[in-house]
C-alpha cells in the first residue's frame, strides 16, 4: 500500500487520504441567551467536548477516476472535500493531492456579491489561478455555457442561487483542471443545467482524464456520473467500491 501510494503521489490528478480524522470542539452546554454565553465566555467557563466529524478515513483516488461521495446529512462529506481542497486541515492524518484543483464546494465561495457577474468571473478566475488574458480569451465561452448573456452587468446579490451555480460551474470547468471537486453545488441548477453539467463532467473524465470527486444526494446521479462510490456514514468509512453497488447499498441501508 505504501509503495503503491508513493507512485500515485507523483501522478497529477491523484488524491491520497491517509488515516484522516477531523475533530470539532462543540459547546457541551446549552446557553439560553447570547448574554449567558458571553458571561460564560468571560469567566472562561465555556465547556467544549470533542466531536469526531471524520474518523480514521483512508482511501486513494487515481488520475481520471470519477468518484461519488454519499452519506446521510452531517456525515462528514463536505468536511472531507474541504480537507482535500485545503480549506481545512485535518486534526489527524494526511492528505496528498497532486495537480491543480478546481473546487466547487460552497455556493458563492470566491465571489463578491456586491460586484457584477462579469467582475466576479475575473475575481473567481484569479482565485482559481487563471491569468487575466486567459479569462479575456475565454470570457464569451464562460458566459455562453452559463447561458446568462443578458445578466453580466448585474450585481451578483441579485442573482438567484441557480444562476450563481451556473457561473461557478462555467468558470471552474472552462479549463481542464487535474481534479474537479463538486459538492452539490449543481443541485440548485434546473434540470437542463444539471444535465449539461453532467455531460461536461463526463467529457472531462472520459476525454481529458480529469479526476472527479462528487458529493451528491442523488443515488441515480452517482450511478450515472461515477464509476466508483465512497460511502461515509456519521464520520466512518462504510463502503468503497463500484458506484452501482455502493450507491444501492446506501439507498437500502437500515435506518
Ligand atoms: N466548523 C464546524 N464546527 C463544528 N462542527 C462542524 C463544523 N463543520 C462541520 N461540523 C459538523 O461536522 C459534521 C459533518 O458535517 P458536514 O458538513 O461535513 O456533513 P455533510 O456530510 O456534508 O452533510 P450534508 O449532507 O448535510 O451536506 C456535522 O455534524 C457538522 O455539524
Ligand atoms: Mg455537505
């Protein structure tokens, strides 16, 4: 395993998650008002208990694999994606990511809602590491993919959530990143845009060898888009295997 991972770590598009745990400190007592909270805070009487959002998670993903991540609400999927994208550092364990990553993790992250959509394309593009000239050259393609030609001079705060998702997806996938990470950002898009995104993701995986890690609450979508699926349940890795098998096991779990 160690030797196989050492080889994998040098390949653009690979992800190695090694024994990762994430602990959050959550308040162990209930405070009925903000005043009570601040009194406890000032007296250093706030008590916290550790909460494991992820426990000893290990998996590795090869370049060009399309992997779905499933699990019930609060199971740690977004936390896992944030650790892989480098937004959070794990409490224990290590994550090795090789290659440039296009993360679509939180809707509107990397946008300034006071700026227009056009300005946000440049801002978000810069955050993804694109040069201004590159965005100049590709601006029209981004706008056309999002199908929002008439709304480019409008401030983003007046956009609907689906419109924001369209812009975010169009920017993130205008190039071929080594890794594309998508956290349900698409689920607010309408059916037609979701289908368009799925086609773009499949194209990136099949012809460009992009690695895709995709959180979804739609078992059918996971089966359509992914070849492999990882099921994380309440912080534990429950199953990792062929998408259809894992997604079906998840859909039929005992509750
Ligand atoms: N910053 C934080 N501080 C404290 N607890 C947190 C923090 N971020 C996440 N958690 C907790 O970690 C757990 C996992 O959250 P996470 O957002 O990763 O779940 P998820 O699998 O993405 O759920 P969903 O399907 O609802 O999106 C939850 O119990 C959540 O409350
Ligand atoms: Mg989530």
